[in-house]
C-alpha cells in the first residue's frame, strides 16, 4: 500500500521543473529509490555536519534552513517551500550538510540518495544546465540578502527583508494582495535583518498603520505592491 502511494504521488511530479529534463529511464531510477516521509512542525530533517546522503523534495509545507555561529546563536535563516529539491549547496563535492533543516509547519517530503541524483545530473546535459541555472538564482537571492545586510539603517533592512520574503514565499491572492501562507515570526525577521525583535515590530507597526501590510497570527499579507 505504501509503495503504491509513493509510486503514484511521485509519478505526478514527472513534469515539475526539477524533473522535467530527466529521461524516462532516469526518472524511473529516481522513483525506484525515493521514500516519502511526513514531519511534524519542529522536527529536524538533518543537522549541520550530518552526512550529505539525501536530497529532499518538499511536497507540502515550509522548511527553514538554519546555520549557527560558534555560540550556537542563529545567524542565518532561509526557507524552502513546495516543489523544490534541496539542499543544492555543495553539489558534487560536499560530504556533509553545511546547515540544519527544520520543519516550520507539518510537511510532507520525498527524499532520495544524493549520489543517484548527482550521477544523473552528470550524465544528462539538460538537467545539468537546469541545475546550474537554479543555483544561479539561489546565488542571486543570497547576494540580495547580503546587500540588504550592508544597509546601515535597520528599518530599511527589515523592509527589504520583507520584500525578499514576499518574493520568495508570497502567493498572489488578487491583483492587490499577496499572502505568505506560512508563519514567520518577528524573531526570524529580526535575525535576517540583523536587528532586534523590537525594531522589527516597530517597522511592522508603521507599515500596518499605512495600510501596506497586515500581520496576524504570524501570517504576512501585502497590499498594492507596497513592499517592492
């Protein structure tokens, strides 16, 4: 019964962006080695330093990527949501994960051996080109985060990080409304903005008063392209 469920659900992903460039034989090879697992909110998928032997594909929910400094204080957050293979950092060379991954909601994910995926990419030129382009987009996103971090004004950093969250996680509800359907805490926003929770809260309050955003039960809603 479980095998049938995995076979059916993974087959539905055949023409998603991360798999559409595979040959039928390559997709079948991946499917033969894939496992389906659910994680509850707060569960850890892997820790920094664990053997990098699995790649994941989120079917439903939100995963937070975390990295720590030497004092075990969070200093970097990133997010992975539906329909994306991760982590792609260190592809073809890294032996361990360079960060941790935690379920921020109840999630459902496939995972498969890193070695098999990388072997497929090495032999399939179209898939390799897709992987390079996807990594370039990830690098561009990280560069934008870095540029945001260099902004001296803390209020501007918070606003710019809201734009990044909107762009990466937002779903268009209407022509004038974008919602992030996942909970984002003020602490997370503050950490990514290099400021305090209090400052992040002040920025949110001002944007709410202007009618630019709403923030209720950790859910952000943006109106009329106010944060862009």
